[in-house]
C-alpha cells in the first residue's frame, strides 16, 4: 500500500488529539484514585479501632473462662497484655466495650469518662470482667492526667477488692494491679503518705489468705512509700518482719531487690547492696523496662565506686544507657584518676541531676574514696614521695592533711607503705602478687554460689504436669480397679459385722 503526503499529514494531525484525550483520562483516573486513598485512610482507622475492640473482647472471654474455672493463670495471661491494651485505648473503644455489659457502677464510670452508654443489648458480666473494664477506664484517665477521676474509680476498686478477699482465687492478679495503680495515682497527687496505713492492713489480710501476687505488690508499694519519704529505718523493720513470697513474678522480685539494695547502700552495707542490685538487673526485663534498668544501673555504679571497684566501660556504652549514664561516666573517670578537683567539678556540673536521681547522699561519700584512689596510684608510681607533693596532687590544704590521710590508708590496708613523720615522706613497698593471696579463691567462691542459686531458682520455677497424665492404666482398667477396691471394702465391712 502506497501512502501519499496528504494521507500522512492527516495521520499526524489525528495523533495529538489522541494524546490530549489520554492525558484527560489519566488525570481523571488520578483524581478517583486520590479519592479512594482518602476513603481507605478513614477505613483504616475504623478497621484499627474494630481490631482493638475485637482484641479486648477476646480478653474478656478469657476472663469469663477464668471466672468459671477459678484459674488465676488465665487472668495473669490477660494482665500481661495490659501494656499493649493501654496504648490503644480511646474513648470510642471504651464506650463500645463497656456498653456491652450492664453492671452496678457502669454509668458512674462512663460519667467520669465524660461518656453516655450506647443503647445495645447488654448482659451481666462476671466479677473479673467488671473489674477489668473498670480498671482500664481508670488507667485511661491516669494517662490523660485526669487524676481525681482516676482516684475515685481506684478508691472504689480498692474497697471492693478488700470485700472480696479470699472468695475468688482468680481475682488475685487483678487485685495486685488495682493496688499498683492506686499507689501510682496517690504518688502523682503527692498524698502517698495517706495510703500507708491502708496498705499495711491490706498486706496482713492478703498474707493470711495466701494471695501471693497481691502480697508481693503491697510489700513493694510499702517499701517505695517509706523510701519516698526517706524512712529507711521503718523500711528495714518491715523487711525484717516480713517474708517476700517465693511465688512472686520476676518483675516484683526485681523491684524488691532494688529497694533492698537502696536500703543497704544507705546503711553502709555496700557488699549486700551490690549483690541485691545485681540480682535486680538480672531479674528485670531485658527488652522493655529501660527506666528501671537505668535507675538500678545508676545506683549500682555508685555502690561499685564506694566499694573501690571501677565499672567496665561497656556499662556506659549501651544504647539505652549512654545518655542517662553520662554524668556517672564522668564521676567514674574522676574516681578512677583520683583527682579531687575533677571530682568537685563533676559535682558542681551534675549536682542537680544526682539530686533528682536520689544518689547525691551516696556520691558525697565518694570524696574519701577519690583521695584513697589517688594515694594508691601515687604509692604504685613512686617508691618514695613527700607529703607536700601528695597534698599538691590531691589539692589538699597542706602536708598535715596528707599525713593523716596516708596514715589512715596504711591502717586500712589500702596501700602497703611506711610513713616517715620526721622526713615528711612516704616509702612504698613492692606490690604483692595477687595470686599468692586468697582473692582468687574468694572470687571463685562468689561465682560458684551464684551458679548454685541460679540452679535452685530454675528448679523452683519449673512446672510439671499432673501425675494423672503419666498414669499407665487405661480408663476401663482404672474403673475396673476402683470396682474391685469397692467390692473388697464391702467384704471387709461384712467380715467386721460378723465378728
């Protein structure tokens, strides 16, 4: 086929019209797609909310099952999901979930939330479901900083938990959470001392009923209460007259060891404090709970320095710890060098931070350790050094102060040296071989004890299936044996009647 010039121009003229049409069609398609995207975003929000409501309803079914079986482990499983549930709460979710049920204080709880119940088919919930719904409402108000409304709900839950003590074993994990958030609200309202006597009475009651989770939580709350007001003697008396339950979970054990370590550190029992704080860090969650691990690591760092130990650098380079432990890293450097002027600069720079962390009292005790470290470094570096040079290096007032400090260091065994008062100098002896002493033996003994304790705790934490699962008899053989035992018992009774 042969095409002429005129036919070619017609084809070329028709092409741009087609491109214009395609551009208009593409723009219209883009507009419809953007409208669809906007709709899908709204739908996504609704879908997320529906999924949250579905998850909470699944938890409520689990609580109903726990109420029927009186099984606290199922309730503990739901409680472990509480942090995730707490993050996805809003007024619409709470309104939808609570409106499904009808209980005595439903309208009062919704009124404190500023909501009105929906008109839907309702049913009466079991006590576990009712308490859980009321508790998450109080937690939502706590997160929104509506503390007075949250306090009103938690006060009612606290009284109700006391009335139902010992009646339902499945309520123990829920009661423990009620006590925890009740104390948290009172602490934020700065009236924590008003709850102390109530917690003490409740601790006696739950101990008698053997509700271990509530007992461990209340004991930790009382210790926190005492330490909040610097009542260390009362806290020590409480520890001496009570026993922490072995059935408590690891989180409560970590809190208990932390409070115990703080008390021991204030009472100058640094070795016991170091042991307790180390156990607290081992018991604490390694993925979450960064705030607790930071607080425990800060206190442990100060205790290590008071014992004369220098923490490893890796402690300060962890991602979750690096920023929070920066002042303590500077403090560790000052103590390691033994420079008193550097130590004073760190105190001036980070004094407010140490005060906020409540470690300033312990850090002020480090001044003597800084001086001892400086004396030890100089005794290792010089075989003989004058007291004037020691006073100059340590920024002391004069040789007399240096003489007193060196004499005390020699008496305490910090350095192995001889002090010459007339000549005004200190002569150091040769350093002793550590492996010729009993220090390695003590270190190995400490590690062996830790391994034994870890093994014992692991055995206690193991769960074994009931013996019925290992019964070799089949159901028919078991029934036959029971029938034979019953017949044998009747024969024995007849023989007794004959005689």
